[in-house]
C-alpha cells in the first residue's frame, strides 16, 4: 500500500492567495523530486476563503501491480435460469 500525503495551504495563513499557491507549488516540487505523484485541488471554506490542497502518493512498483493482476480471479458469467412456469387457475 502506498503512503499518501495530504497538505493544506489556507489563504488566511499565508495572508494572500498567490503566496499560498506558491507555497503549495514549492512543496509539490519537493515531493515530486522524492518520487511522489502530486494532485492539486482548490477548495473554499464556509467563509469563502481559499484553501489549496496538495495530495501526493508514491506510484506502486510495476512488479507489484502485475502480481496483483495475476492473483485476481476472473469472474465467470452467471448462468441465467429458465423462467419458472406458473400455474393458472
């Protein structure tokens, strides 16, 4: 299982939208240099302030992905039952 990192950069803490975004982007570069894949999200608080979210996770090794695919059972199609006969009276 890969480790996921989530960090928030609130506009209020950084006193400016551009400063918060720049801090998030600097942190993303650091994590990408360490091999993480980063995803950005822009959120809003109830008060209308922006919160910039950074999610970073390490990709799983190809060998691990292939092993998990091999171990998975292939689902078999279900057989359909013939309709039941009803007796009319």
